[in-house]
């Protein structure tokens, strides 16, 4: 759960890569910074492309999300969460579907639905040169 310019929204841990960071290093770091849980990636869920419409011509924003499946462990209650992050929350599918209007983007539900459908790709599809 995070505070955004559009109010409180629900999202999975997400952000930008830092300079010199691989996708796997980024997902581990971001998950810890936004949830205070240690994350071990085990599979790629998918790659999600979404263009957020903007009422101003030419001002649309395009998002490219790499979503990962893995295990969360080692919660650190002393870890301060990133700016804007209110808390990590675990929700059932019914709870997630019931609050679609609070999702940060359509990527939130798409990722959950694909995970539940069994979609998975091996981490070996990622190549860092």
C-alpha cells in the first residue's frame, strides 16, 4: 500500500533499476526497501507493457514491468520502508479483485491472475551482459 499523487494505491513492489544493477539484484533490493522482507527470485512471471493515458497530448507514460515469483522471508521490522510506502499487506484474490479502483495500474491484477493461472518462465531467459 503506497501514497501516490492520486491518493493511496495498491501495488506490488516496483521501481527503477539503479545504475549497474541487474534485474534480479533490483527485484531483491526493491522488495526489501518496500516491504522489509528478503526476497529470493525463483521464476519470471512475465513482462508487462502498459501505457498510462494522460489528458495532455504527448504526455502518456509507458511502463515496462518485469514481474518475478519467489519466496519472501526474513522480515526486518526495523527496516524503514521507502518514501510513500505505507505498509506491506497480504491479500486474498477476492480482496484484490474487490478493490480494483485502488490499484496503481492494471498490471497489479494481471500479475496476480497470471500467477494463479500457473504462468512461469525460468530465470535463465534473462541475460545480463
